[in-house]
C-alpha cells in the first residue's frame, strides 16, 4: 500500500509522513528529495514553479511509487499535489490520497517558525491559489497534534498498526 500525503507547504507533510511511516514500519520518501536543483533555486528566490518545472519532479515521485509497488513495499510519500492533473500523474495502483487540510492563517504561522527550507513562506498564497481541493481524498484536519493526525490516518484507512 502507498499513502500519498498531500497539501500546501507547511501543512505538515514531512513531519506527519515520517511519524506515520515510523509508526507503521513503512518506507518514507519526501517529495523535496525529488526536486531538481533548478526548482529549489526558484523556490528559494520566491518564484513559484510552473507546470513545466513540476513535470520531472512528478515523474520522479511516480517512479518511486511504481518501484515500491513492484517490490511489494509499503510506502508513505509526500507531495503537494495541488492540482488534479498532478494527482492523476501520481495515481499509482494501490495508492490512497490523504489531504492534510488547514487554513492559510494556521499554515502561515507554522511557516514563520520554519528555518532552513528552500521554499519561502511568500509562496504560500500562490499554493492556496493553485490548490484544487481533491475529490475522494481522505481529508485530515491539521489543527491537532502530529500523534493525533497519525492516529486518525491509521483509523480512517483501517490499517493494523
């Protein structure tokens, strides 16, 4: 099984993903590790990525998901997956989409505390502007602790942990 955690920057994808994978004993892959250097440079300069910038990144994430499926490994993977077209590219077999959902004010307050990340907080407005709310995703309210979010994901996906 693959759990794809999606949401805007600062929604907790990496933190929740690591905690969820550790709790389940599954592999974890963070979408940030798949960005080419040019993408990271653009985001560090506060320049939103284009669909063309995202294409190789999405392909690399999908390839990792396909490898996990081929090797019969369970995987928690993160990706903002803001648009439906991106989610369609990432719709690997055996994948459940989990949306870490929060309001812009909460996420902005979290980003204000984040240090040493290439994606700057001034990109948040463009992320919310690009966000197409996913239909059929398991939506999880991020106004809770990481442990509570992990518990809710496991409960809602009916995973034996």
